[in-house]
C-alpha cells in the first residue's frame, strides 16, 4: 500500500478511509453493537459504558461478555441500575468474569452508576457539571469522573478498571465511550445522544492498532501509547479536521485491523 507523505495527500487518504469504514457494517463485528440495541439515552449510556469498560482482548469475547451483562440487567440497563440492591441482585452477578473484570468489580460499577444516576439525570449531565463552560477536552475530565466514580467504599482492585490520564494512561476505552455518545449518528454507527458536547472536544481512542498506524503514517513519534501520545495524535488529527477529529479513529482502526498496516 502506498502511504502518502504529503500532508494534503495524507488528509485525503485518511478522509477516504474514514468514510469507507464508518458505515453500519462496522457494527456487526464491533462492541458498539451492545448499546446499539437500545433507544433510551440512559440505556445507551449504561450499556455503552459497561461494554467500553470491558473492551480489551478479542472482540468476539468482548461482545459475548457484553451480552452477558445485558442478561444480568434483564435487557433494561437504566431500570436495573435505578433499582440495584446488592443484597437482592448480587446473586445474578456471581460467575461473571471478563479477563480481570469480575463480579466484585461489576457489583461496584452497578452501585456507583446507581449513585451517579441518583445525582444526575444522565452521564452527559455529570460531565457538563464538571465543565460548565464546555471548553475542556473530554480527555481532561476523566480524572474528575474517576474521583466521583470511586467516592463510595470500594475495593482497591476495582479502580484499575477506570483509567486516569493523570497517571499517563491513554484511557482508550473511556475515549471510545465518549466517541460513541457524542459523534453524530448520521452514518449509522455512533449515537450522537450527548447533544451538549461537541465532537471537537473528543480525543482519539489510542490502542495498539491506532498507535502503530499513526506511527506508520507519521502522525505520532512517541513509542509509548500513553496520555502524551494521545495529545500528539490529537494535534495531528485536529489539523486535518478540528470540528470532528475523531472520525479518523475509523481510518486508523480499519487500516490496522482490516488492512494489516502496522
């Protein structure tokens, strides 16, 4: 494959790839199919957040585990979270495990989501409350979210399942969740349900695939996939499209997973 080196050609190349991969067929092999089962905003948020949380490893395994989460919640995530009672419901969680995320972690996530939805109408409202001027990047609000998420009594082991850019994490899964919630649904992939948060504030979900492709294309130079590299990739993608920079996530992912660019 010819990789453009000219900036203008590279933008055209990435625009073409983003357009190609952002279509409903993408959903069939992607974990986004789990929240795509719902129409209610809070159902999409909860199922999307939980699915994004376990989104590492084999995608088929992630989707299988995501469907198990829906079974536990009776296919009604918001209703389940609103009424979650550890004493009554924990028995339904027993045996759930996805890699290092187990029933103990899931129990806390359910309790914490119940706490957040008691205080806010939805998760979008939480993030707006942390940045009323709506000027910060969503990536910058993740530490405040983690603090609020773990304000209840919890096991230390569970904290590793919510990343923190302040600790140098690329926070790939939360940034992916932000993309799902915020970007327009006109292409039939993302949901666009966070109407008060603009796509310009999103950061690319950086993982092995997007990182390797980004280096191959000269978009990033750092070898680590960490928060500083996210900022480097952000700068490059915003130079191509400051209004919707994370549309290029589809291009980078598609080039890495489906076309073998590395």
